[in-house]
C-alpha cells in the first residue's frame, strides 16, 4: 500500500530539505517508521496524507535536534568552504527561478509538469488525475520543458 508512494515521499522530503541526500534519508526513515507500525497500517484511509505527516514530523524533529547540537557545540564555528556555500545558494536560486517559470506556464502545461516532474507522479497517475490522453500529456510535458529551458537560458 505504501511502496508506490516512494517517489512522492522523496519529492516531499526534497522540497523540505532542498538536498537529495537528506531527502533520501528522510524517505528511508519514513519507511522505517511505517515498518515499525505495520500492524496498525491497515486502518489508514489516506496513505499519502499519513506519509506527509510523518515526513513533516521527521523533518521538524531533525531540525530541532540540529539546533540543540549546534547550541551545545564550542563557540568557534567550523570554517565553511565559501565555494560550496556559493554553489548551494546558486542551486537554490535556480530552483526557485524554475518554480517561478513553471508558475508562468499555461494552465494545462503547469498542471501536468507540476504533477509529473515536481510531485513525481507517473504519467498514468497524471492521466487519471487530469483525464487527458497519454499522447496529450507527453506533448504538454515536452512543450513545458522546452519553454522552461528557453526562459531559463535567458
């Protein structure tokens, strides 16, 4: 019941963390929690909502734990590599720009690319959600990606 949700869980974690490695770690922690509660999972009516709550809580707990560890460390902060910090900032700004560009697309293109590329839905799931044909979805994705690439380069 929960295995097909792995992509959505990962993308939800990625949106919270902004980091692929941390998103993978959060996804694994979600499945670890699901495994420990496997006896009571049959009562869950909405698995995705349940997983969303787990991801959010794990992310918040991780942030609290890091804050506690950070405040208890020595007063001398570790030296940051300026190049990697600059790279992280550039990646985050690029991601924000792409999200703004997605928001400027025509309605159907925006809906399809958001469901498929941002939220990680399969084309079949997008087809069921939107009621569009497989070919139409493929064309909308192609056009949306092409438009975003062109706008991003400018």
